[in-house]
C-alpha cells in the first residue's frame, strides 16, 4: 500500500499561489491615470463655468429690471417737468403779471412813461450830449 501524506489534524495547508494581476505595457498606466485626472478637473471646470454663467445671467436680468424701472421713473419725471414748465410759463405771462399787480397789489398803470438815463455826475455835458438825452442843460449844471 502506498502511503498518502495527510495533513496533521489542526493544521491547514496553504496553497502556494502568488498574487495575480493584469500585466500592462510599460508607460500605459501613468497616461491612463493622467487622463482620469484631466477628466475630473475638466468636469469640475465645466460645472464651475456653468454655475458662473447662471450667476452672470441672473445679474444681467436684475440689471435689466432696474433699467426698465429707472426708465419708467424718468418718463414720469419728464412728464411732470413738462407740466411744471407749462405752469411756470402761464404764471410768468406779462398779462397775468399785470392782472395780479392791478388786482391783488392795487397798482395802476401810469398815464405817461418817463425814462431816466443815468449820467456820471463827474462828466461835463455839452449841448449835443444834453439834447441826446433830452435833459434840461441848466438843471444838470447847477
């Protein structure tokens, strides 16, 4: 009879196996790792760019709303300014001023208008200049 070696009781046999793995060509693994890194960084960049684009669009829309509101306020202020200008023109009309002066202030129109011309008191007047101003020459010399 042939004797077969059996393991002793309480001990296990360990298979003599090495760690098995896929053998890659030299230089291929670092490029694959870089490609994955670049893909991850690219994805983060794209998400950040889209987020920034959304923020920029929101700010642009808010600015447009403010611009429309300010344009509306400008139109209202311009209309009010036109109304005030028309009111000022009506209040400054010579007929109205005259009417208010006569009615509220009791002023009356003079029957004759006499214009006075200011003359420098230190200047001597000759006959030609006296006639030009229609002033009595005797009254100006005394």
